C-alpha cells in the first residue's frame, strides 16, 4: 500500500506539508446552487416541500410530515429490543458522556462593588436545538449521544432530531440512542431540506435556535447558508488523526490507529510523526499486512495514498512543532511522559495520552465529546460541549452613586465619539 513519506529536514518540507493538508471545503458551486433552491422551497412551501423532497431523495411517499415523526414509544421499543450487549454498551457510553458533560456546565455569577452596584453574568440554556444525524449506510448512534447529551445536560428546552431513512430503512441503534440520550422529537427527514426545516420551521417542524450534528456536503453547505438565522456547531471537514510516536509502541497498534480514521472516507487524513526512521518502515510493513484484513480496504487505501503520510522528524520537540502547525482533530501522543509532552500542544481537538489510549475510545465511550474541530480549525475552536448549548447574559445594576461616577466617564467617551444622546442619557444620572 502506497503511503506518502516526508522528512521535516527536507528543504521543501513546508510546501509538501501544505499540499498534504490542503482540502477544498464546502465551496462547490453546483452544490451551493442546489442547496439554495432547497432552502428557498422549504422556506416558502414548508411541509409540502419536505414531502416532495422526501419522495424524490428517500423514496418515502407519505401524505403528511407528521407521518415521518417517530413516537417516544417507538424510540423506547428500539432501545428495549436491542441485544443485551448492545444495550449495555450504549448505556455505559451514555453514562460516561453525561458524567463528563456535567462537569462542563457554566454557572452564573454576580458581585457587588463598594458603591452598591451589581455586576455579573447570568447563564441560560437555548430554548430549542436541532440535531442532524446521518442515516442510510452512514448511521452513527455515537453521534446521537455526543450531540444530544450535552444539550440535555445544559437544560435545552426541546431537542429535535432529524435523520434520513431512505426507502424507510430505519437504524434501530440510532433510535435507541435517541431514547437514552433524551431526545424529545424525531423526524425521518434528511439532507438540506431537513436543515431548512429546522432553521425556518414548517407547519409541523418548529424552528430551532441552533443546529448541530454532521452530514454530507449538502448538509454542511446548508448549515453554512442558514448560519445567522440559527446558530450552528461547526462546518466539519474530513476526519483526521495525527500520531506522534517515539518508536516504542507496537507498530501494528499504530497502523490500526491510522486505519481507524482512514476508513471513514477517502478524504480522511491519517499522519504519523516519528524521529525513528526504522519505526516508520515497520509501521509501513504493518499497514501493508493489516490492510488485507480490512472490510473497508478500498477506502483506507485511497485515504492513505492521497492524504496520509509517514513523516520523519528530527526529535519529539520537532514533532510537537509540526503537530501544532497541523492542528489536528485527533492527536495521539504514543510516547513516554505523554502528559508532559501534551503541555506543549497548543492546537488539537482532542489529545490522547499514552500508548494505550486509542483514538477509537474517544469516538465512542471515553466521555469527552467526539465532535471536534477539523481542517486546522483547532487553532481557534474547541470540541462541542455543554457550553455550546448555554448563553451568557451580562448583569449590570448601578446604584445611584455608581451611576453618577460611571456617568462622568461615559459622558466623556460618548461626546468624544459624537454620540450626544448617549452622553446626555448618562449625564441625567450624574448627581
């Protein structure tokens, strides 16, 4: 199996790394035109447009959108009908995700100044959130848990899930996850039309305040285009893993860790950094052998040959510098003293410490959220969390003396800006 080989000591390394990292985001003109048409139709025609798109794209011929809603009883039946091992795994994952989310809740605060003025911050949850869950072949119950549980912990008033069910094929695990996560309503619609319904509302589906969850290029484009009407979590690119290894980990482990992200899709990116050239060769050998066992072999090979890489670095310090430039979604530190090395990492969605911490554990059940910034956006954004479903309101309550003193300051600044009404409003309160 062909995997790109780079060396940070090469003169052209920077250019080669830049080419490797390059990825065209959601900017396809044809997709934008299609999504624009769908958004307009749903905004104008509501339920009728949803029914037409459901027939066209998912082969669902129903008379009313209400027929596409799954009842709470149906979700519960899905959970109860699972095999005990699946039910237990889902429950354990949900328990760990909820326990972690509970620690993230923002708290209100206030304090009183010497003159009696009160300042503070009031925290409140969003009223209604929409959760998009991929359907069909790409059905991810873990995505339901990771997106829904933080919203529930935050205290969101109503959580509405949309999931496509092409040809009425339903994934029972997804419905079971919705039940255990506390989703309020589930509609079997998908694509850009589902995003439009959540953003604008229809006769049956209420408009939400924020839309979260992954989807294909049409869903991602729709989320980008409705942003401002509603909030969104992020525009997610292909999945990424970056592994830093000192050469002392079993090369089979590292090869499979790379595969774990490469198998998502052909655009996924898996990169290994190591100062040990011989170890890179051993990982390449492991990859060539282990790929024979992979059900998604073709996808992995395409991903590894086009966007994957084994990179020789000078030392671990150099590896950390390169990692910070890449700003990966997932970063495995398969080294001694991983916690110490992690202190030098500035940009990563999630950091996995030590040889035993496979990234796959974070995808499903470790506890921290698996919704992470991709495409180098870890430089300025963070994992999805409870705080993404909470809002902050500032509290300002001036006493008479406080208003008098602050009014003098505000008056000077307002008049300096030429805003006389601002100044006079403040001056009325000056003693």
